[in-house]
C-alpha cells in the first residue's frame, strides 16, 4: 500500500512538465487529469479505466460531475475539510459549474497541479483556491 509520502513524491516528480491538454507523460506534457493519472500509474500500475477524449470545455458542455464521478469509482471520497497531504482535490471555477480541475495536496497549505498555459507547479492553497474546492478523495489503500 502506498504512503502519503509516496503519493507526494510521485506528484512532485512531475514538476516542470509542460501543460498539454489530454496528455499524461512526465516531463513531456500533461493536463491536471494527466498529472493525477500519472501519479496513479506510478503507485498502482495501469490506468484505472480508459479515459475518453475531452475538449477544454467538457464540464460546461456536459453539465455533469464527470470528474468527481470518475474519482469516486476508484478513490475514497472524504470531506474536503478533512483532506490531508497526498489527497486529491477537485475544484470548480464557479458555483454553478461542475468540478473540472484536479490537484494533489502536498502540505496543508500547498498543492501541485497542471494549469493551462503553465508547467506543473506547486501553488499555495490560498483562500481563493480553498473556496473552490468541491470534492476530495483519498488514493486507495494509502497509509500515513
């Protein structure tokens, strides 16, 4: 079973990977989902399920919590307020929109993510980001 530190180490290895929509190749390119998929592969082997193609506006176009539903099929949902280092956070850009951004918490006040137009990087879990957390999940079997 992976530890929280193993999740964090796997995520931090992606720092500097350029943003590429739908990609998931360390040091080559990824989007936020690709980062999470890459960490999953490092910890568990293959992909948990096939990822269909998606457009940049997939969440707005579908209007469903597709990302949260997929995470819930493979990870344990937890209360966002109880999320700790090594847990997955899903954010929504606006209250009325589905969650469409993923990040991994690496410290109580820092997370790592891939953001359009930037490389994978650490960011501060500032009040702006905290207000947008919609869901949190724990990777399967994670130990402290």
